[in-house]
C-alpha cells in the first residue's frame, strides 16, 4: 500500500509533493526497494490500517502521520494535526488509539507523536486558518499568555463563535481576513457584531487585521497586550 510522503500527497496534506513513491508491506514480505519506489516493512500492517484513495490502496491517515513524525519537526507535526483535526477529528482519536500499539513495536516517530498528541487532544478546538496560526505564533514571540480559542458567545441569545477570548478580563479578539472583512458592508456588519457583544457583557471587542499579522506583528501583539492591561487596571 502507498505510505509515507506519497500517502501524504494522496491525503492532500499541505506542504507535500510527490517526488518518489513510497510503499508499505508486511514485515515478512520479500518485496525489495528498487529504483522506482521505496519500501518500508511494518510489523502492524493490518486491514484496519488500510483504505483506498482514488482507488489506490493506501495507509489510513493516522498511521501515515506517525510515519511523517519520524523525520518532521514537532512544530510542523502540530500544524499537520491541526489541519487534520479541522477536517477529520476522528483521525485524532485514531492517533491516540494507535500510540500505545505502535510504541510497543518500537516504531520511529512515536516519541515525536507522543509529544504532539499531548498538545492535540481529541477535544481540542482547532485553529481555523493559517492566519490564526501565525497570530498565535506572534503572541508566543512576545511571550504573551495564550488566549482561549474558538469561544461561543452571547447574552440571552447565541451571537456566534469568536476567534479568541481572555475569559478573565472578558475581552474578545477577532482575526480579520481581508477576504471577508474589507468591504464597506463587512465593516458595518463587524461594528454591529461588536455592539451586540459589548451589550452582551463583554468589556472589549478588538479586531486584529490581516495586514498587521503578516507585516506588522508587533502591532497585532500590542492590541492584545494593551487591551488586557487596560482591563486589568479597571480602565
């Protein structure tokens, strides 16, 4: 079955391109590596770990992630699992289920996946976009305490889900992509949303613009930092 980076391409994981076919076979198989493809032998290549994509036999996504973890940086694996978690939360459950099984077989990548899965729990609220991922990295650069992600808000009525919140000081922060928040109608809708959230009891609703996140990260951080400081001081 197709495995490794070639399987990542079939599963449409970001950042992967097909350079060489990689196959997985049972450990007892006599198949050998040749010029056309690479072969890895797996101790646990059971039918429940195999499926097909576009009619091609391939490892299921969870074991593929363990294979990728053997050579990828943990930060990249967190990004990959975040991407997978948004599309298929069940795959994260499957990774947690496979962890003790693959750890017993000494599979490479287990150490990295154990670290990554400690951060990516089945009930994790996943990042919605690369823009939010960069925003969180910016807060980390400036050692700003993390915000709570994807919070349902409202008063008597549900008003929607906001990108980030500081629940202690009752502040909300929305990451504004140019695609959905740049037209005059979008601006009016955002201001109405802000008014409704303030009326529902939140003390501050701040918008973080996409241009700041990509080109002026200090400004994006400063909005969060100064809003928190102002509210803690009772202003």
